């Protein structure tokens, strides 16, 4: 059986990765979602094991030591990581899995899974991104400024990705990502890829 | 302005390239169609300048000598070729152009346009392909046998293409090709590609 595709959906903080990812999961019920581990506190409505595996810092460090994370990164004071086994088992079973992940983490995944499909979600503009980061209303000004500076740096990493999708409207963005997944399944695998 | 995409739709004789290409043109009115030149006689309903530019052998040889063809090939006793200027002008204007072409011709185009998107249309099976070639009802048995042998050889060239699309149902095949075109427009252009 052919292995599944690893689809990595990334992009700067505030671009709408989570919203697009949730919409994709609703449209593509067979698409498996990789649940990340994190040390950050749950936001309103977030559930352990559904949105994230919420871990203490001590638990997270233990996962790192036992090599149970495909990648991990510190971001704005919290750790985020991808449990390795679940991703590998899903791919081996022939199902596609989507990882919603920040930019640094995605590039670490790329080192281990260069055959993954790396999609960078773009804001329509940097001004639009600032509005979205401010609109979340959960951060103070210093955090907002820091996020904007990080986002600008992250945009420069776009060229390490396979695809760029503008998140102008969620429906358009999802259609493009669905097309990318369909197209990747039609790709001819060259001997060098196998 | 970004250049358009050259989409090359190929596959063995009888696989349904023409039917799929016509359906794609109906669905994607902005997609420009590259009209080939040929020395073969028009089939019922085919119009000069719409389906092909029908040329005498002398006229075709003159186009070759004047380097007016992007590629040409002899196939079952007739010549087929792609007028060069129209393709290049369409791409420069930022529009996508589709070329429906037999397998040998497609690989010659690839030498000149490696950045093209090469799609190989597959029959659901070789038996199905035989049915389709016989079903056309315009050829004698020797021609059918020759076509089947050529088709089997052509299938081996699949790995030189970017995408493989099974023509199981025309709607499914067209959706996959539309997805490929959408995905290709989202591709991040690496410095090496430019």
C-alpha cells in the first residue's frame, strides 16, 4: 500500500492556521490531524487530546529526552512539539496526516520528512496580519510588537516551503490546499524519491 | 507579471486525451488551447484552425525548415507539430496554455520547456485501452495491433512526467487536472527555477 502524505500547514502567528486547519478537517473527514504537545495553558474551549496535549514543563522535557517528539520549539515562552509515533503510524497505514505548526517547527520536520508537503499560509498583507494579531485581544502591546517582529522574520522562510497559499478567504484557502493534496496524490514518484 | 503555465496533457493513443481536453476547455474558459499542425486528414466534424491546422506534407516540411514548430513527430504515418509562436506569446501574456499531444512530442517539448507541467493520462487498464481503440471503429486490425504495441511502449515513459491521472471517469480526471493546475499556481518558485 502507498504511504500517506504528510501535509505541513505553517505560516506566521496570527495568519489563521488554526481556523484553516479546522475547516479542512471538517471538509476532509479522512484527513488525520496531528495533535501537538504544548506547555502553554489552554485557551477558552480548547480540550486536552483534541486541540493539544497540554503538558507540564517537566513532562515535556521527559518527552524530549525519550526522543518521543518529531520536533519541538520554544515560541513566546512556551514549548510546542509533535509526538513522533502517531505521525509515523498514520503514514504507514496509508492515511494522510496534517500538521498545523509554527514556522521553525515545520522546518525541523522537513529535515526528517523531506518528502512532506510543506504549505506556507500567507496573510493578504502585513497590515492585515497586524490587525489579526491585535484582534485576538489576548496579548499586551509588547507581546504584539514581538509577534509582529517574529512574523516578519518568519515570512522570509517562505522559500523553504513547497507551496504558498494566501489566506484571503477561508473558503479559497481551503480549496487551494485541497487541490494541493489532490495534485500531490497524482505526482509521479521518481526513482530518486522512493 | 508572472508567466502562464504550460500544461502538457499526454498519454497513449486511445486513452481519451481529446475528450478530457475538450471538457477542461469547457470548464476553464480562460485556459488557452494550443492548436497543433498536422498532415493527417480531418475526421468528421474537425475544423481547420480549431481542432488542428491541417497542412499538406510540403507545408509541414516548410514549417520545420523555418523552425516554426516547437516539436514535431511522425505517428502512424502522419506528422503532428506544435506551432512555437502561439505557445510562447500566450505564456508571456500571463495566461495558461494546454497542449494535448502524443507521448513522443510531449517529451520533446519537455526538452525546451522543462518548467512545463507534464500530465500523463492513464487508462484504467490496458484491456480498457484496447476496447477504446477498437471502439473508435476507424482502423483495421493491423492498425489496432500496431496502436496497442505503441501504447504499451508509451506507458513506459510515464516516469518522465510530473503527474499521472487515471481517466476512469471524465469528471474525475478533469477535477484532478484542475487541482494540479491550481496547485502549480501555489508552488513556491525556488531561485533555481527562475
